[in-house]
C-alpha cells in the first residue's frame, strides 16, 4: 500500500489491475453471454415495470390450489434439507410414465438436466447436433463443456429430423438435441416421425427429447414410453403447464444406466423441498392441468385470429406460445413493443428471426398485447 493510501483505495487499485486467475483455457475462451436476458433485467434497464409479460413462455394460469397448499406446508420444514432422492415424487412419476423409479431423475428444471447430459457425454471438441436457432440454453451448456455445436437448419417452420440424423451420422456426435414441440417455433412432429428419427440414429448417440411443452400438444405427439432404448432421454418440466417455473423442477425419464450416471454428477440437493412438494401435489390435480391446457388452446386461437386481422401469419403451435411471422421488421417490432412495456421474445437466428414469439397470457394480457400490437405495427411496417 502506498503511503497515505486508505485500505479501500488499495483494494480498488488491486481490483482494477485485472488479476490473473486460474481459470481453465476453456472458461477463459468463453464469451460472457447468457442464453436469455431476463424480463427483470429489462425492467431495470427501462426503469419501470413491464405492463405485459408474454415473452418467457411462463404459465399465465397460476398453480394448482393443491400445489399451493402443499408448498405452504413445506415452508414450515424448510430448515431441514430436502430429500435428495426425491423419492415420493419419483415413485409417483414412474407409473405415470410406465417405468421404474430407477428410470426417473429429478433435477432443477430441464435446464439443469441439459447441462448434466452434456457433461456426461461430451468431451472438449466433440461434435453435438441441434437445430439452428432452437432452445439456446442447450447450446450454452455445449459451449460450457467445450463441445462443438453442429447446427442443422430448420425446414420451413419445422426441425428437420432427417437432416439432424444425417448430421449425427456425418459427424459421429455422441449427443443430439430435439425439442418436440419446438421452441421457438412452436411446431411439432408426430410421435411416429420421432420413432423413425430414432431408428435412423447410430447405436452410440444419446438423444435428448425435450418435451417441455408436450402437455399442450395434440395426442399424436405423445411418444409411447420407450426407455428400453438406452439412447433416449426424455425431459419434462413443471415450469410450463404446471405453472411452477420459479420453483425450478423438472425430470428425465431414461434408461436406468443413464439415471445412474446422472446420479454420479448431479447436485443431489438442487431441488428444494417446496418445489418437490408442489410438483407432487400438482400431479394429483389433473383437472387443474386440463383447465390450463384448455385456456392455452383458447389463447392460441385468439392469437391466430389477431394475426389474420393484421395480415400476419401465425405458425401452428403445440405449445403455450405462438410465433407470429413479421418479416425483416421483427426485431424492430420487438423493440417498439418493449418501449411500450410489452415483453415478447424472438428467435435469435436467421431465418427464424422473421418471427416474434408471444406467450399465451391471461385474457386481459392478450387484450393488452393485441391493443399495443395494433397500434405499433404500422410504425414498423415498410
Ligand atoms: C424447449 C425448452 N426446454 C426447456 C425449458 C426450460 O425448462 P425448465 O424451466 O424446466 O428448466 C424451456 C423454457 O422455456 C424450453 O423452452
């Protein structure tokens, strides 16, 4: 410390000197990006709250009253550690999927499971196959473990199953990602096509089938349980139809060897007891879930009608959001909507970035969104 300098000043000086910290070369090479700018950050940037939050595909329809009650009860025991085996929840989930509980892994949302799967199977430099512009958190994890992403273009509004399989064969990738229904386009493939896709893949490639939105999709999308195929890792979440995104809980249904491997590396206490209690109770309220699905279907129809009224195309959706095709002005529209305190998102990559992606909100949120869209669309149209 130089003479006369205060301890605080010395500390600031040290901070400003960019110390050389012992990060791995991989970590040093990573850009400082996050998969999504959160709506809270947008509010901080705007200096005011959002008026309409229909950008993050959260549920607008709350949680089951049974889940609320169970979660309140679980708060009373929050001083205890949670059950790291999520025993009761797995015991309940297993028969719902026609599998054994050793074939279910509970984690802090699909996002955590995606990272774990990459860590299980990808070494630095390994190719990993996904669709160009699909769910970016998967890509984030691939980058974080040093994988080499091999993105496959969509075919129109759809993930291209044949091209994904061809890319796996060409590159020898140990892991391929498919969201069905897809985010950000909302489109879906029938289960039979997914089965054909699996049939085309080599025996040594793991397949993540991300079914975050499957509750909102037609019955033909629901793949019969096939955990006998050790390559297939199906992922489900309580974040969407169950309305528990902030609780951070999801699960994988997979071959028991995959679940055992996940057990070797997962954060065993990651899923807190309030989330576990809420998820368990929500599973016991199928009527609530059916009501949410009905309301989402109604909202999708409303967005399609709005698109028709404004001369836009609504991409057919099996999710709780709708992609509206805007054209080259999509990004400008997104910005103008945000200036009007309306939060929507858009796909990050061409050619999907011709669309904006709007979550089905409450009837009031949908009316508010429609009102602002009608007003601002002429401002961005050429
Ligand atoms: C395709 C897809 N997978 C996974 C997730 C995240 O799921 P979770 O909240 O369980 O981490 C999302 C969230 O938007 C998503 O769109």
